[in-house]
């Protein structure tokens, strides 16, 4: 039995990177916002782990527009260029910050640092956080949604004009509302760690495609002990356990063998963690009084480093849609949000899935086509610019928070 009923304008379910960044983005609207997170804050949302996130230029601009870039800047390493290749082929596609007319194509940032910056900013707002708290039931009812949330002291009832599902790929909100999702298990897992390369990375983000999946080596800030990079190695899930069981020396030797000699020998820097890779696209991103954002709307393969970047554009768009006064959960408003996000979501999800399928395929004819594709990408300026703009986060209509200043 619940005792009192609390009312609010917006209930955000999930305090991962998307829920936390949304809470900060909505702060200037002076709404009554309640964030419900299953893990205990601060800085302990399960997704705030040792991974690094490559923030693209649009995301950097959003973080700057939220007034948080200066706090994040000491933890980031600029990505000045990218180098995309396929093992056993000489074709290479390169993108540079100069070609984009920007100081950097993006910034590699530890997830923990990003989560901590959002959490610290949220503390300075009137946001009410319930954690650890788990959503148990959700009923849209006329002018509000009725929620039951399980807290340590027992259940609490909450009425919200709008509920934001930012509760990840396995969204409880989606389940409670009986909304389906199209999912594809790639049978791949990403092994994530940090390494010390012998040579300086020079701000280059490398992505090397292999039949098992891509190996990405991304720049991290140097420290007193030397150079550092984050490594994301996609392997077949059935072999993932074997890779995790290798000694550091054997794992590094295997990674060097796959990556080649560009950065010299690798030394171990961090522990290894593995993430099974799945694509989950929600059948709907709106329901009466409910919107789905971030991984709850679309969870993508990390091959193109777009998942959180796309989620942050969800956040920036919603902040704009909710800025006008009135019923924040009105159906016309939700429809406007959905329409504004349609093209960006479809493009990025399609592009990402296409990359995985084309590059994880060992069919001989396709290998030659891939090789030609990489060469064409490198040598055809309009194609290069189109792909560049998409990866920078400027491929579709851009929400105001992501617009470049000056
Ligand atoms: C290996 C790897 C590398 C990646 N690299 C990049 C990259 O370079 N660039 C990029 O843009 N993206 C990258 N991504 C994607 C990125 O990590 C995700 O898109 C992003 O973290 C999703 O955040 P989210 O807040 O939507 O979801 P989540 O991180 O899943 O957060 C959901 C939150 O909801 C909470 N929750 C769940 N159910 C409930 C409930 N019932 N009640 C209350 N709370 C609940 C959970 O505790 C969790 O904190 C990568 C992903 C992987 C796996």
C-alpha cells in the first residue's frame, strides 16, 4: 500500500547518461522533475563504468551549451583525425578536423567523468532524485501518468504529466506498456580496456575492421607514466571468454597482432570488461504521457560510436520541445518530438547496422567492394563530407543546443 501521492511535471526513469543529461538540460525550465534510478547515486549508475565515450562535435556543443564543458575538459582527449582500415587490405579512409573546419572531430572521454559532471550539475538544480528506486507500475490516466516506485522504505505513488523512459535497452517502461522492440543479437561482444602504446597517438582514432568485428584504438590523455589509449575490440561472443581469460601479455600480443604496428608495442593499463552487442529498436518512441529516449528508444552497436551521441540529440531536442509552457505531456507535443527525431534516428541506426553487416562479412566479392568503398570514401569529397557531417552529429536537423556558436 502507498501512503501519500506526489505530483510532478516530469518523471525521468533511469539516471544513466541520458536520464542524467536530460535532468540537467531541463533545469532552466523550472519544472518539478523527479528522477528515478535503480542504483544509488552519486556516480554509481551501472552504465558509468570504465568505458570511454567518443563525443562527437554536436555532443561537445550540447555539453558546452549546458555550461559543463569546462568541468569536463580536463578529462577529455581531442580526436584530431580518424583512420579507418581493414586488416589485410591497403585501402584506408581518413577524416581530419581540418576537413571539418573544426579544432577536433570529437573528444574521447571516460564515461565516469561524464557521469560525474552531469551528477554534480544535477545537484545544483531543484531536481528530486529517488535512488535506489525501481519503477514497478505505470498507468497513463487522462491528464497524468500514475507510477508506483519501489523505494527502500516501501512503495511510493507519483503522478506525472510526462514520463521519460531513459531506462536503457531493456526498458521496464516498454515492458510495462506492452510495447515491442526489434532486436538483433550480433553474436559479438566488445572487450574494453586501456593500453599504453609505445608511440604517441597524435590524436588519431583508429578503427580497423576484421572478420570478427572492428578493433578501435582511441586517444586518451598522456600521463606521467606515458601514452594512453582506450581499446574496444569486438570479437565473436563464443570466443569472448577465451580472450578475457588470456594473461595480460597474451592479450596484448593478440591485440598488437590484430592492430598492426602503427603505435608500437602495447603495455597493459586497465582491466578488461566485456559487453554483449545487440541492436534494440523500440517499436514506438511515444505512448500516452510517455516518451522513450536514448538506449530505451534505440540501442546500437558501438562500431560507429553513435549511441550516446544520438541519445544526447534526443535530449537536446526534447529540451526544446518542452520549453513552451502548457501541458508537457500533451499528445501534440509528443508527436512533435517524435517527428523531429525520426530522420536522425533512422539514418544513424541504419548506417550503424549497415557498417556491422558489411564489415563482418567474409564473402570474397564483398571484401573487394569494401576495399573499393574505403578508397572511394577517401577520394570522393562530397561522399566524404556527407559521412563526416553525419559522424559529427550534423547529418540531420540540429537542435538549438547543438548549434555551433560564432
Ligand atoms: C562498448 C561500448 C562502447 C560505446 N562507445 C560509445 C561511444 O564511443 N560513443 C557513443 O556515443 N556511444 C557509445 N556507446 C553507447 C553508449 O554507452 C550508450 O548509448 C549510452 O550509455 C546509453 O545511455 P542510457 O542512459 O540511454 O542507457 P543506460 O546507460 O542503459 O542507463 C539506463 C539507466 O536506467 C536505470 N534503470 C533501468 N531500469 C530501471 C527501473 N525499472 N527503474 C529505475 N531505473 C532503472 C539503470 O540502472 C541505468 O542507470 C558505447 C556502448 C558500448 C557497449
